[in-house]
């Protein structure tokens, strides 16, 4: 995708879609320490190569967004971690059913999945308005 900001939005939507479609796998991948500990214990100086590739791709996308006027004067690594943390937090709250436990507070008829996507859209709008 040529437009870096559109790519960033698509990455977030894909991340959310994967987590909501595969909650058990998502929990194993991102919420349990044991799988990552196992990977890094298998070899001396082992690293989570896939994770490094993904965060580097995200960082490069952020840098391209900065060239378009987004995230002015911000550290690209910190922005990448914040973006990951935002979508991870949203889906983690849903996957662990924490959102379900407080849904009555929202006084809305949306499903929790709809709320996750709506919250992501708010995040995207905040970024768009910062330009």
C-alpha cells in the first residue's frame, strides 16, 4: 500500500481482525510468557526474529507517516510501540472478556467487537487530527 497512513490503519485493522478471529492463538502468541521464553531459550543469543521484522516494518511505516506530516518531532520507535500497544490493549481487553464485564457501563447496544473497532477508529481519528 503506497500511502503510509492508509497502510498504518490497515495494519491495525488486520491485527484486530486476527485477534478477534483467533482469540486462543492470539493469547498464546501475545499474552503468555511461556511460548516466547521457549523460543528464546532454544539457542544462545536467540531472538524473536518475526517480532523484530514486524516492529521494523511498523517503524518504517511510521517514518513514512512522519514524512507526510504525522507524528511530528516524535521518536519513531516510541510511536511504533504506542501504536502496537493501542491495538494490543483493545483486543486484549476483549479477548480476556474484561470489556464484557463492564459493557453495561457503556449503555450502548454495540457488540464488544464493534466497540473494539469503534475505539480503534477513535485512535485513528486522533492521529489524523494531529497532522
